[in-house]
C-alpha cells in the first residue's frame, strides 16, 4: 500500500507521539509498504530525505513558545497538495490535528483520499495550568474537546490507543466511525532478562538500593514532581532513576535540591534505544504519576520487561495497571499514597514476582505484530470503500448523460491482501 503519515510531532522531538509515528512508519516500510511522512522541519527550510526506507518530508516551522520542542509549520498548503498528488497515497493517517494535520485533511477531500486520524491528546497535554484552573478549567476542557471532535468528525475513521481515550471523545460528541487500536509494543525487543551490571556501573547507579524507574518526558503534565515527593516520604531508602529530557527538567532538579534528595535521584537524560531495555531490566519498580496519558508507551515497556507499576489512577493508565494485580493505583497528586505503595513493593520480593507475572499477561494482547495487522486491515477496507464510492459516482454521472449505459468503469484496481492476511478477507 501507499501510506502517508502526517504528524506535527516527530523525532528528534522526544515523547510518545514522535515515538509512535516513527515506529509505525518504520514497521510499515519493513512490511513492504511505501511510506511518506509529513512533519515539521527544525529550521526555516523545507527538507526531504529517506530514513530507513521512509520518505520524510519536513516543512519549515517555528518553535511553539508555550510547549517546549513542539514545532509549528508555516502553513505549507501548496507544497502539501503537490506532495499528495505526487505520492497518490491509498490512505492518509493523521496523528496530530494541528497545522499539518488540518492542511492534509482539507487537501484530502478535494483529492478524494480517505483520512484516518488517531487521537493522542487531552486538554492537559496542551496546558496543565488552564486545565486545572478553578475558573477557566471546565471551559478550557470543553473548548479543547470541541475542537478535537469537530476535526475528527470530518475524517473517515477515528482511532484512539485505548477504550478510555475513545470514550472521552464519545462523551464530547464524536460521531465518526471509530475503534480503539493499541499503539502496540515489540515483544521481541522488550522482555524480561538478566540485569546488565556493566550498564549499572556505566550509569553510576547504586547496587545497594532498589531502583524506581521513570521514563517519561520531563513536562508538567507528567507530574514527575509527585514521584520525587513520594521518594522523600518513603520509609525504605530506594533510589529514583529519571531517564528522559524535557522542558521541566530545571524545575525537577530544583525540587530534588529542595528536598535534599541529591544522593537518591539520578537524572540520566535521554537514553538511546540500545540501552533502554537493559535499563528497564535493572529496575525493581516502575513509577508514573502522569495525568495526561491516553496509553503510555513507557508503562507498556515496563510491563513487557516484567516490572510491577505504581501509577496514578488517571486517564487511561488503569487499562494497563490493574490495582493489586500487576501494581497499584493511587489518587492523582497524592504523593503520600504513592510512597506507601512504593514501599510495599521494594520491601516484598515475592509480591514483585507475582505482579511481574501479571504484567506479562496484561501486555501480551498489545503485541505489535498483531497491531500492525489490524492497521493494515483497516487501511485496506477504507481504501477499497473509497474506490467503490468513486466508481458509483462515475456510473451516476455517465447514467445522467446516457441512461442506457450499464458497462464497467475503468478504474484503479482495488487493494487486495497478500500473504497471511488473505484469510481475513
């Protein structure tokens, strides 16, 4: 198939959406599809390059002042229209309804291209201050969801990574056909294994304390300061490892200094993929206090490596973390409750082992191979429906000109499955 992925967030930006979109593009390219990615550039010029069989078109942009690292493209209407006509994709998959997503959606209608959109956003991802404001919070949430749902209702199909995420859209008026499709995880890459003591030494992590791991972008909605506060209230001298980067890093370091936890917290910065799995395997517990995750790739990675998880009972995290089965859920923002659950785990090896087994069972249905097959099935169905609709329109036009015409309409052939997917037709 010919697939175009449109996103306002793409590497080198760090975060869930950049990771999802890049991995989806690479996986589809490796499965034999032709892939185009439309994304912002990191400068004032448009650029094009092939990255591991993926054609990446970047359009000139500027940095959004209220959200670190987010790039906003300079309204490239004509270049995107030319690219759509040149690439002639069978499907356009939008992952962010901001500038590039809006342009692609508008152009797709005129070019008769089916559009599928995946929602990765909540109001808190845009502004935590406005979301939680006692006066404007409710209005800001409603305005944000109104915008998202209005955009999604203009697309042929809508997905979200969890059912909870999809329900948020239904509650605010989503009418377009929709379903939940997980972001998926590569279970051949992430799985339990022996601890890499050489990596522990290289990263200067302690050997005499349990390690609590956090691998989330250092932004305000991730609420990592709650995890730091929980560490300060723990009875057991565990060590917190924070592996990522982001705009809130300076504030988090200041929080560590304020609580005098310098010898109990390590900031690793961004971790390369080559070391990421080994880092998960070094940890004893995974902690996440985020209130803005519609799935959480990092939590999925932790489950796949057999870690118990202490997570905020917020957004879609309860779909991955089942209370008292593979971890614990605490009230959002309650660092004292989080500390209590962390203490339970770091002091009970048998409990950790039992929850580790449950983590592996819960993550199994998210196998990325199965998820890619779901995407391919949906893409082909939507593309074939568009071809059928185009043929019907052509027949109607010819019938108006010649009522006796009943012949076939020459057209682009339908997309058919090959290999193991044929059995699903």
